[in-house]
C-alpha cells in the first residue's frame, strides 16, 4: 500500500470531530448515528461517549459488530472502519475521555450511571478518494 494513502487515512481520522457510528438493531438492520469523536490518538482504537440508557448502547451489548465512518465532504474522501464496540462503564475508561463541561450531559460526573464509553476496535478500513477504493487491515496503517 502507498504510504501517501496511509497518511491520508490517518489525517482523515485525526481531523474529524464527528464520526458516523453503525450498529445492528434487533431485527438485523443497520443503524447509523453521528457521534462526537472523543479521542484521536490511536488509529485502531476509537472512543465515543453516550448514555448507558441509549438505544445504541443496548444494541452493542447484544451485538458488538460495528462500523465507524469518517468523511471529508468537501474533498470527497471517506474512511470506513469495521470492527467491534465494547460498552465500557468502568471509572478508568470513562475518566480517560471525560472533559470539563460533560456534566451538562451527565450531572453526576464521571461516575454517573447513565454515562458510558464506546470503545471501538477496528479490524479493517475501506478508504475512498479520487474514484479509487482500497480496503486494508488496520494493522497495515
């Protein structure tokens, strides 16, 4: 794989504030939700925060298969990561991505029982740009 493409995938992942997270509902249909990206450090592991009581959390507890899509609409680039999501409710994981101001959503703070973290672990990525598509293992990036 071309090193420039790997750099483009890393940059797309790093520069987006919103990602589109895909889950599977109880009837087997895909569900997509826009979510704020909570962490940008690792290309393989992505973090998002949400309510423990959310429909999406319930879906991932039943079926951990997931996708996360990052896109740059202006330049028509997209990276679709495929993998699994773990719903984390432990203090350390929640504290790792906690930001000042999050208490607006979770009034009891880091240990609010309705606050959880989605830990997405990617296995592969499908990258699209300039009428070209490539799918590779995330370990190759």
